[in-house]
C-alpha cells in the first residue's frame, strides 16, 4: 500500500511538472525588441506590377493574452498573435488587420502564413510571412499579395 501511495505521488508530481511550465519559460526567449538586419517584402498587385522593398524596422514581442505571444512587427502596426512550438512562433490563423494607409484610404492585411524562428543561440531569428493586402482608396479597391522574408537580431529584452 505504501508503495502504491509513493507511486501515485510521483505520478502526480510528474504530471504537475508537465503542465505547461516548461513551454511558458520558452516564451521569454522571444520577448523583447528585434531589429531587422536583412530581408525583403515583395508585393504584387494586378495591373500595378510587383514591388520589392528592403525589410526595415523592429519587431517587438510580448507575452500574449489570447495567444502565447503578441508582436508589433515591421510589417503592420496591428498586433500579430502567435503561438509557440519549440523555437517557432506561428501566426494564429485568421488574423485580419485594417489600418489607414496614410493617404486617406485604408489597407487590410490578411496573413495566410507567418513564422518567427529563433536560432539556437537565441540572439538571431528568421521571419517569413505571406498574405493579402486589400487597398481601398477613392472608392476603388485593389487586392495584392505579399511575401516577406527577413533576418532579425535581438537588441533588448
């Protein structure tokens, strides 16, 4: 009987130690400000051609409420929610962000894919994203696609 109680106690302790605590600690590796060091954003709009720009700016990661993490990225001013598996933060499916375009119109960004992958050293990362941008200006709407790939370096916690 005593052996059974000890085994139940061991199983209980092991079960508690597996309840997310280890994963939660890994979120801290993402948290902080990351500076884009290289990369491009390519946007293709029917009738307007394809445009490629250098990726610039910072991505800032914080712990999330409705997701593991939330980021303000160089891609959009809207928060981007992501969940973490191992060293990869993946965008939560179905995120849509509408923002002013600075010229009196609006743009709506819909992510179809997003990942932010930490390197083993935890000080650099790669980002990949894709999706659509719907631009509405002066009563006209244009649906464009985008693809982005970039490299980041952590500059603060």
